[in-house]
């Protein structure tokens, strides 16, 4: 039987619109020092951190091979450092595989991003498209999301009123999360009056520009129980990538998310996901994605997103009590922050947004235009 792997500690910086006073190494060091203080771990060869996994993006960091500047912070100048770019929850998957393989017993995962550095996030996501056919027409993740939102709205009966409710709730929940700063609450009228980005998406439907860093300590079961008395076990993981070209996909089908969720549920031994989770942390980069991803996870009936919002479904299902991405986390770190928030819930450390007695949580990450690539992780506690 493969070794169980536990999350032993979680640390985050605050998430701000512009951390102009800190370089990314400084943000990461803040997280690292917190993790080491919580666990008492070192980078010694005798029982210390055996592998460091960074999460970063060269274009956001404005330098080639950006993780090269992180090796000292990660304690990896004479050790093992691996990089995960784009979708941060993949770093959890990578660390899980490294430990289960027997290669290492303890892994540090640390991600950082300063979205405030580029002139526009759209300039960064524009680079994800094919340079000959789709980049010349100006596609970026926001434009692709607009196309998907149109297709999904028609299928699930989700309109402006529903999306405004999602945004208002996210901003209200953010006031209970001490790691979210400088994000005002908004009214439904303000959401409805905000400028259009890509029809039907409005400015307040999109996650805000954010800077910050997040980290986790993962360990094999025997080490995890030495490090903490409240390990959070990674019970199941799954991922799936859809076709590259938007024209080759049914944008409202949720195909890759359904596949990723099925793999994670199977590995976690979950046959009926509808009532399996005490907490759900979704990467909702845009407001329409919250009901859409819930459908893809099998937690809301297909085509039922609008009715689910009307019935108070997000609160009943305890979705994104942290505020989610709509409260402000960088694009590439969304899934990793979701895992961190889910782990905090299971460890009883979620503060004012704690779910009493939470035992099982779902964390979700997504990357690529119109939800091209999804990752799902099921987390549990003893």
C-alpha cells in the first residue's frame, strides 16, 4: 500500500493588490520562516526537508528561469528544487508523488506571484495562445472566459443577477479572512453597473489583481505524526486537460473537470460526492465559474447552476468561505491557496470562517483559457 501523505503546516502572506515594498523573494521568505517556526524543521540531511517545490511563472516574474532566484530562499542551493509553473495545485500532486515513491519523506511547497508587475494580466495570458492563428486576433483568458460564460449561461440559466450574488457574497466573506486586505464590499447594483470586460463578463465578475505567497509542508505518515498532531491527509487527486484550441472544445461541457473529479473521487473512495464534503474551495477566477465548476464536480445537477444560486446553494454547500479567488489570489496560485484554505479548515485554524468539526474538504485548481486544465484534491483528517 502506498504511504499516506499529510499536510503538516500552512502559511500565507496577506493577499494585496500591490505589494510594491516587497520583492518576490521577500514574500517567499516570510512564508518559509513561518513554516519552519510552526514545524521545527530544517534543511538538514538527517530528517529535514528533502525536496523543495516552487510555484512561479517566468512572465509574471519578468525573468527567464525565475525559480533560479528562489533556490536560496527554498533552502535548495545544495539540494533538490523542482518548479511547477502555471497551476499551483499541481505542486501538491508533485509532492505527493515524490513522497509516495519513497524518494523523500518531507517536501516544502512554496508558491509566489506578483500580478501587479505586468502592465496587464491580459498581456501575460495572451501568451498562452497559438502565435499564428489565435494570438493575432487578441485572445486572452478574459476573452475566452467571456465566450465560455455565454455558452454556460444559455445552458444553465445563469444571468447577471446570479453573478452579482456570487460576487457580493465573495466580498462579504473576504472581510472574515484576515489574509485578504484592501478589498471593499460591493452591492449587487455596483456589480451590475461595473464596465463590461468581455460580454457578459463585467469588471467586478473577475478576480482582482493580487500579490502574495503561500506554502505547505508535506510529509509521509510516520514523519507527519512527528511534526504535527493534526495532519491533513491527501486522500485523492486527479487532473485532466482539454484540447488546446477553443474551437475543438464544447466550452460549456465541463469535460476536463468531470474527468479530474472522477479520478480524485475514485482514489479517495467516494461514490456519492454530492454530500461528501464539509468544505469546498473552488478556483473561481470569474463569477460564472463558481456554479459551473460545481456542476463539473458533480455537486450540482448539470444545467442547475442558476437554480442552485437562487436556492442559497453556495452557503449551504460551504463553498469558498475564505472568499475564494474572487476575494483575491493570483492566477497561478489559485489552486494551491484553495488547498491551503481547505487544510486550515480541517486543522481547525480557519479563524472567523471556520466550519466546526470539518472532516473532509475538496480543493480545486484550474488553468488555461476557459478552464482548459483542472486539478482536484480530496483532503481528510483523522
